[in-house]
């Protein structure tokens, strides 16, 4: 698949788990190997990935890489830091297009095929289901998505920068 210049992807160190999850929710390809300390693997990430670190020696050892040194302790503020530093706009995002566990794109599946694999009330009230082909987790639009969209809106709320 041709990648365009605005394709933004990341490699995050293990102190940035919640930030990584949000980046995946926003649709960004984000490598985050839990349990590996940042300094020991992050430099091995592909060249096109923007390295995300909170560790000074990781920053200082990777001056030849695209890298963001994350200052905030708070995951919400960390996302906002990235949006501001990298100039990310809502059009760069594809919310809820990626499995938050596996980091791969989810695909739509036939509603009948998930019957019995999601709670009955969900199956009865939802028309769109997506699945991760790796972990087989099934995703559907629910109240958690509405809440997440509210948070995403606040990520981009320029007023409060
Ligand atoms: Zn998955």
C-alpha cells in the first residue's frame, strides 16, 4: 500500500503505555513492546517511526532519529503534547480503526458471524462489527466510543493549549 507523507507512526518506550493505547485508538501505528525498557530496544524501531521517550539517555543517544521527548506525566496531556509538537490535525487520525492490543487494523465482519461471540444485547442493538484478525477481539460502536470521541475532541481543543 502506498504510504503518504502524512502517515505518522510511532515507537514508544515502556513508560508510555497509556499514551500508546490512545495513539492506537486514534489510528496511529504505534509499536509498544510492554516489558522492554526504552533504552534496550527503541533504537531498533524502523527509521520512519517517531520515537517517543521520557528517558534522557534515550533522547541523547538517538539524536539522528525523529524523536519526541515527552514531558507530561499525564496520558491526556501527553497526547496533546504530541498533537502540538507534530502539528497533528483531526484529518490525520482514523479513530477506532486499529486493535488497541495488537496494533493492527481491524476489519468489518458480517453481523451473523459474531452471533454468540458478543453479549446478546450488543448483537441485537449493533449493526456494525469489526474484528482483529490476530487476537480475534470483536469491536462494536458502543457508549465507550462516544466517551472516547469526547476525549478526542478535547485533545484537539486549541482553546486550552
Ligand atoms: Zn488484536
